[in-house]
């Protein structure tokens, strides 16, 4: 009786041969995930502190009363319209980043350039809108240590709201600004053909992870400050 030995390539394709190693991820990409995880802890701590103070306070400003202006267009009567526009712009910039990463996987340099330019423009517009919002609130007397807003009951809400608002949105804005700068650097490298020569647009994917994280954090900031 003879024994037939299966070829090596057949053994590898069996259900019991195992799959791709979970530790085969590229080093730089793994470090980006570690950074984003640590950054998530920081934002979580800030938002938890906000939630604790918000729900323990006897009085708190109503979002539709605080954020009811469209700078240089309408002073009152448009609750959350302007911040809704900001949110839409940032989310769309995340979509263009996805398209840039997808084009990179196909090695389509021109498409990567176009989508990254739109992503950078979206980030700049978002930061400009945030600057306008901060300017308008400052003109109304809102700043660190100063809160001109009353609650729905007419009670003074103290300075917790403004302190946390400017700290957390400012911290997020710094992340968006950093992302714009990094995107510009990566964009320049794409235009120069750096990644085309390497045969991989992995750097575009790495910065894409950061940009999506920044957008995701904004969803929570938007919910906590503007909706709740």
C-alpha cells in the first residue's frame, strides 16, 4: 500500500493551514494606531470631565441659544446652522481622504493629488469657520474665565461651560491644523513622485488614519457641546 504525499502548495491552501499573520502589519502603521489610541484616551478624559460637570451643574447654557448665529450673515435665529455646516465640511473631507487612499492603492497619482487637495481645502475651511465662531463668541463676552450665557431657567451657569468649550474645541482644532500641515507635506511628496518611486502610497493611508480619527472625535465634540 503506497502513501501519497500532498504537494506543499496544496497543503497551504487547506482550511487548517492558517492565514495571514496578525503581526505582519507595517511598523509605521502600527505606531500610528498606538498614537491614535493614546490620543483617544486624552479626548475621552476631557469629554468625561465635561459630561461630569455638565450633568452635575444646576444650570447650563442651551446650545440652540449659544450657537444661533452665522458670522457676518445672521446674528440670531439660526440655531446650529453654522456648526452643522462645519461638521458637513469636515465629514466630506474625510470622504475625499478615503478616495485619496483608494486611488493610492491603485497607483493613480493624479487622483491622489486631486483628492488630497480637496481634503486640505476642507480642513482649512473648517479651521476658518472655527476661527469665525470663536471670534463671534469672544465678541459676545465668552472666553476662558468669562461666560455671558444664562441657562433656560435664567440662572448664571458659571465659567465651566466656556472653559471646557474653548479648551476641548481648541485642542481638537490643533489636531485639525496638524492634520492639514501633515497632509500638505504628504501632498508635496505625492506631487514629487516620492511614493510612486517607492511603489507604495502607504504614507497616504497612514495620514488618512489620523484624519479619520480627527473627524470621529469631532462627532463626539459636536454631540456633547452642540446637541446635548
